[in-house]
C-alpha cells in the first residue's frame, strides 16, 4: 500500500542566535517520505490496515534521521508531522501518530515523553511545521521548538508527506526557565 515517490532529508546546524557562539552546533534534522494517498478522493471507513503498513516506513525514516544527526545518543528532542494533499483528509495524516511516534521511541531506546505532532492539509511547497519536545520529559521548556519541512513539489493533490524531526538539544540560548534537562527524573514522560 505504500508507494513512495521521494524521500526528503535536511540537516540544519545553528551556532548562535545572536548571543555567544556554541562550542558544538545544535543539529535539527528532518526526514520525510512523499507517498501516494490510497484514499485520495474517496471516503474509506477502515484506515487501520494502512496505518499498520506505515510502521516499516516509519522505522526506515527514523533510522535515516538518526544517521543524519549522528547517533541516537545525541538526540534530545523529537517530533512528527504529516501534510495531506488536497484530495485527502486530515484523518489520513492522523494515521502517522502511532507509527511515527513509536518508531522513534523504539530506535532511541525507549524514550518516555510523548512525541509532539502536527498535521495539516497543504499543496506543493507548503511548509509543514513540526513541534519539538524533549524525548524524556514534556515539561523541559528549553526543548520546545519546531522543525520545518518544505518540499517544492509535494504534496501533490493525491499525496501525503509523512515527516519526522530530531534535534541534538534545546533552543540555542534558551533562558525562559522551567525544568532543567539535567534534573529530569524520567519516570512518567512529564518531569
């Protein structure tokens, strides 16, 4: 059921935001698959078999993304998102919640925090903005951020873009308080 037209990978490195230069850059990587939407233009009651098919795609994208940022032990923040072409519906993007999230959590060694998510309907060249959050504690404000995916020729009307994002840290120069990443208990995915 998964017909991939293209894979898109991007790595951003940030050294500073106008303040002191970091000794190591913040890396934010994204990877996305542009696939044919098998439900485009029609209503389908049972979407679950397609969601099950997405698990292999999610694992492949997760592995690619870990290679892009260097290694699993460097990842401190993550997120997932979907952009559905105009002939689809938002629910087709929601099918990415389980495969996209569980694949990253498994590949990163069983992280605790829920994987932030976004989904939207768009057209070629639109930006999919994926929220980021800390991998083990949702209350770590320094790791609230975003990653953007924009593919010049996707999604076409009958396509879906499924994307994953990972970052090697929080925002550069974060200083708005909240739970410090060094003080995470890691028991419940919140603190």
